[in-house]
C-alpha cells in the first residue's frame, strides 16, 4: 500500500486553512491565496481612498 503525503497549512489555533495532495498543488494554492489576499487589500484601500477623495 502506498502512502500519500498531504501538505496542510494550519493557523495558530490548529485549524486547517487549506491543503493539497501534491507539492506543486500546495505551492499553487499558496500563491493563489497570497494573490487573492493582495487583491482584497487593494480593493478595500481603493474604496477607502475613493470615499476620502470625495471629501477633498
């Protein structure tokens, strides 16, 4: 029987954030999460700056 390695990211509480069955899938998930996190922060910043520019 073959053993399978499961790559997992957990937070400080021990809760699983995401996992992958392959190393390259894990790297892809990590890059995707970082990219989407950056996009979300940029969108929030753009909304805040847009509202602030209305009150110039």
